[in-house]
């Protein structure tokens, strides 16, 4: 049987993992997924991911690429792989695509959502997937600051020091701030869609926006931070557990 190129849409709770990428001696998403794939498809199976999510970061729409010569029908692959995965990981969809598809280079945009809970009591059932930040946040101010991030800009100030890439220009298509309604009192969501992201970029953006939300900075501070091209000019790094990769578009 000929080689088939299979694109996997992957969902996972990242709270118990040391990020996407395989690391010797540590549980990672790629490592656990590779083990499951090899149990199903043989020892040479491997998966290439579209986004290297950090330790503690979750996903509903991570994308991975595998090549197989198995007779298993494509429509059965998602369930067959999921059955070999732990309960905090699942294959949402498996689709066959042409050989030569670039799972990283062909990305048009990615959407990340960051979840904050501002209520006084720790939300114990959701605490692994949000930043508990008790107190009132000025969501209008956060939204005003977020709007200044939209467009093609140099985001060097929002890249962690470990990111050594020389090209730090990225395009943010939207940075939306939503406060939960009456049934979701205290919940704040920050959605950031862009053509690509620097290391810790979204978490640094969120940490900076919360400085605006709690009144320490004015929204226009964002422009000053962008111009500085210096990580120390921006706000703190938001915790990883509030971040989720929602989808990747090609």
C-alpha cells in the first residue's frame, strides 16, 4: 500500500505535560502521542506538530502530520489512535492530504484563547485551565490596549529571552476581550489570532494587558512597549494553565 499523508486535529489537557515537544524522561504531548502511534502503526511512526505549545498549555485544535502505509481506513484512524491515548488526550479528526503538505509553513493563522477568573473564590473545577486573578479588571481598558496590538508589528518586547529568532515581526488579526455574562460572572477571555507567535508571546501579551486592567498602566502604554523592542518594557508572564490553542487554519 502506498504512503498516505494524514493530518490529525488533536485536543489535550496540557496541565500534566511538559509541553508538546519530546523531552527525555518527561511526559510530553508529542511523546505520548508517538507511543500510541507506534503501538498502532509500527515503530517508525512519528508525528510533526504545527505548534510547540509550552508546559501546561492545552489545545482543542493542535495539528499534527503523520505518514502511514497502514491499511486502516482514514475514517477509522481518529478513534483507533484515541483508544490508545490517555483520557486527557484525543484525536478530533484525521484527514488525508496530499504529500508535500507543510504542516508548519502552510499555516495561515492560529487562534489562542486565554481564560482569567476574577472572582474571590478559587474555581476548583476549572483552576487547571484559567488564571485566578481575584479582583475587578477594567475590561474596557484591556480591550482598548488590545486593539493597539492588531496589525503587522514588531513584537520583540513580547518575546521571552529564550526566543533568539531575528525576525520578530508578526501580524495579529484580532485581539478580542470578552467578559462573561451573568451566568459566567468573573470570567474574562482574551482571544488572540495571528499568523504566528514568538516564544511566550501570548502569555506576555496577557500579562501586559492585566497591568492595564488593574489600573497600573494606561492602554496607550502598549505603543510605548512595542517601540521599546525590549522584553523588560512589557508586563509579567501570565501562567501557562490559562492558555489554550483553539484552532489552526491553513
